[in-house]
């Protein structure tokens, strides 16, 4: 079992006496997704964390890891496309803990691939989870964040919102999520609620683990640093935006992609080709 934080000790007091909600935070083993890693890190930093997942067994697994690490977690089960279930889950967390300070809208589905392969039902499902679900969670959390004197909402988008990958509904939905982020930042700024967005790149996580070893190596090389990103890289950025250090930051889309979106294909090709010829590991 990997240590909380991954590359650095994740324990501290930055979220002490705060309550955070993370959607899609369930897990099934040691290979963590971004939701589980974020929940573990927030808890290690002192927060009581609501683990919201559609699968109660996965939510319990993450909760057990948090408690084993000495943290506090509340298991919440809901389909985030069900408005009534979302409101009940968020209210339950706030009632049991007395407050709500931060929300990480991490839950998402990848869809069926490119537009030609996407069914209408598949398209609607991706938007229902990735966009409408995030909106429903944010709206349910709003009154509780207001009562806490303000707070933070962190939406998790993707580089697929900014670059073409043939991801169809997934990329389109993540672009919509970024637009939702800026609109909520505008609307809820007077309530001292900050709304920001993380834009992860090609992380090695369960949802991005495809193409085998060759695919993993290609994704590693497709960034400016030439090192692999994991769920912990996203979790540390989420901690920053959820916590007090980012009190004057709102409406931002922060890439967590090792520079992937700052380079062009033409600029990357010479580096990739040179490494392939020499056999070097960039």
C-alpha cells in the first residue's frame, strides 16, 4: 500500500477542523484513482472527508484506508445524476459533521470513444455524470458553504477539453465543466465561494490505464518533463485549491499535465524521435 502523498509525506494540518466532500472517491485496491488519492490526502491533512460514490463497497474501501491512516471519513452513496440523492447525501454530511468547507467534483465517466462510435444514450450519460452531476453537487453544497463563511469547489476537467484526442463526449463534457467553473466563480464569488478547475494530463490511473506498457510509455513521453504522473499529482493540486493558501484564487483552470498543453506536436516530435533512436529514457 503506497504512503499517503506518494512522493512526499502527505500528513499535516492544512485542512484541520474542515470538512471536505470528494465525489467518485471510491477505490478497490492499491492502484488509486484521483478521487481516492484526493480523499486520502485531504484526510491526512486533517479534514473530515465525505466519500461520495455510487458503489458503497468502493466508498467503504477508501474510508477504511483513511481510518487506518488515522483520519476521519463519512461514507456517502449516491448516483450524482439523481438530484434528490445528491441533496440527501450532501445534507447528511453537513448534518453529521456540522459544516462543509470544500467540494472536489472528481466523479466522471469516459464514454464510448469518438463521435462516430458514440450512441445518443452514451453521449447523454457522459454529460449527465461529468457536467450535470457536478452542477447538482455544487448546488447542493452551496448553502452549506455559505453557512461556513465561504469555501472552495474544485472541478476536475481534462486536457481532452483543450486538445483533440478523439474522445468524443468526454472531451466535450470536460470543456463544458470548465465553462461551468467560470460561471459559478462569477455567481458565487460574493458568497466567498471560490470555484476552480484542475486540468489533468495523461496520468497513470485506472481510468487512463489503457494500451498496455507501450501506451503507458507513450503517455510518459508526451510531456515536457518525461516523467509519469499519478493520482497523487492531481491530489496535491486539489489540496492547494481546496485549502486556505488559495484564498485569493478563483475562476482558474490549472493544468496538471507536466507541460503537455504548452507544447505542440511539431515541437515534441524531435524529442520523441531522438529518444527512440538513441534508446534513451527522456
